[in-house]
C-alpha cells in the first residue's frame, strides 16, 4: 500500500463539478485580477473568521508583510516571533526593514512560549507574531495581555490554522491582524497562490487594500507607493467553493488524528502531538517526535509511507539569518523538536486502511528498535 504525505487529487475529484461551475462565471466576466469573485470570498472568509474585514492578497507571505507594513512596522523596529516556523514569518519582518527577534516555543504545543516574551522586549519592539503551528493556536491570552501592557501589536500567523479555535475564538481573529496562506497544501488551499489578512481594524483593512493595488484608490491616481499584491479572481472563486467544505475537512483531519492517537498511544519511543485544553486543533500537520528521525523516515519510505519534516532547521540556524548572530543552543526546545520531528501523512481523505498501515508500520519499526537496544 502506498501512503502519500498529501493527496490533493482525491479532494479535487470529490468537488470537481462545483469547481467547474464556479469557474465559468469568472471566465465569462473575465474578472481575473482582484474583482468581484475575490470580494465575495473576502466577505465569506471574514464571516467564517468572525472579523469585520478580510483582504485577499497574493499569498501568505504577502499577507504577513502587508499586515506589518499596515501597522507601521518599519526600519529599525524589532518583531518578536518563534524560530520553529516556516521562514516566511521571519522574511515578512525582514522585508519591512525590521529585525526578527526569536523566543523559544512550548515543548507540548510547539507554539510560542508566553513566559519567554517579556525578556525579549526592548525599546525597539513593535509587534509580536505568534504562529499557530501545525493547526493549533498559540496560547493567546497571555500573549495579548503582554502586548497590551507594553503597547505592542499582535499579528497572528494563522497560515496553518484555518478554522482552528482558541477558547472558542477563531484563529486569526484575536490580534490586530490575522494572516492566512491559501497555498494548495494548506487546510484551505487555492489552485495556485493566494492569501488574506483578517482584521477588525477598518483603517488597516483600507491600508492593505490600497497597498495591494499599487497605492491607488482610483485607477492611475497613486496616493502612496504600493505593490501588486492582489488575489486572482480564479482563486477567489475556488476558495469560495472550498470554504464551504472546510469545516467538514477539518473534522475529517481531527478524526484521522484521533485514529492515529488510538493506534499509537501505547507505543514506546514516539511522542504524539498534544492538544492543549484551550485549543481546537485542525491538524494541518500531524507532528510526532521520535529519536533517530531520519532513519525512521527512511524506513517508513521503504514501506511506501511518505513522511515529512516541519522543519528540519530552525530559523535562527538558517544561513539566511546567520547575521542575527544566534548560536546553536540558543533555543533548546525548538532545536530538540527540529531533531526529532516527523510529520506523518495527514489529509482529510486518508483512508482507515492507510491510517492503520501507517500506524502499524511505525509501531513495528519502533518495536524493532527496542528489541535491538
Ligand atoms: C505557508 C506558510 C506561510 C507562507 O504562506 P505562502 O502562501 O506560502 O506565502 C507563512 N507562515 C506559515 C506558518 C506557513 O505555514
């Protein structure tokens, strides 16, 4: 049996007719760059996230960058985030002219450890970006509390957490802005590149709307120097279709996770993902931890089970961020996670047979190890 890490084709085949129907009006109205289909999706996504505004942009990296710019983060500022994330979180900070300042993550949830934030705050700190990694939100209340006491902005990187909840509140809706990616493999994925910023701040929504469209409110009259950061009309229409299915897909991901959990809970040598009591986890990634991770992944691969690693090198140890001057050992929890993490196959349509085969293979491999030890 083959178990892909992710299979976007099986999902497409299930909604093929809806997608085709949604495409026709986009082509007929030739509404390709921004336009009414993006607007419709924005309204629906804002409602889904329970915020006043959603602004569609070109991708998730742009959504982070534009949210930071729109909140006034710039040259010489510092923004606190985590080193256990995809590099886009830090790139967005860097491309504002600001400096990423890392704090370690919580061992149980792999998200920002709020107890580390205050000692990282300086007179230059402008904002905090917690990352809702793997589909689970960071512990937002203490983060929001610290931010408000120090006059800092909070931008949620919700690129892996579409539909996740924190104490009943939607991911992305709690800070000054929430940033989403609709990269094809995300829980809500476009058929190309797309992203969005959600916010309750009307000035911020308007600033990003203007910025993403070359700084113009009226065609060819440019109030500010902006950028081309629009979402495609085609992606808007596709995302409107897929948003209707997202709650079901997230439920299916939770069922896959529960099934993995049942099958692996008594296996020695594997640490399963923990769901915090505040969280409704939507399992973008099912991240387990094992020793000798690379060997484990190789052995799974010989059984045609495809795992992944999110992420093998923490940001503070990446070549691109060497100039920040962090050393190995600076963030021990993040570094441990980076050494041990294995993302098991995870998508809503994963079959019971595939889940059982993956879990029993993991069990066998880890038992063999125990026997050899
Ligand atoms: C995917 C992702 C991004 C970037 O989104 P793109 O649409 O690929 O630009 C940013 N942050 C995190 C945590 C992500 O997973």
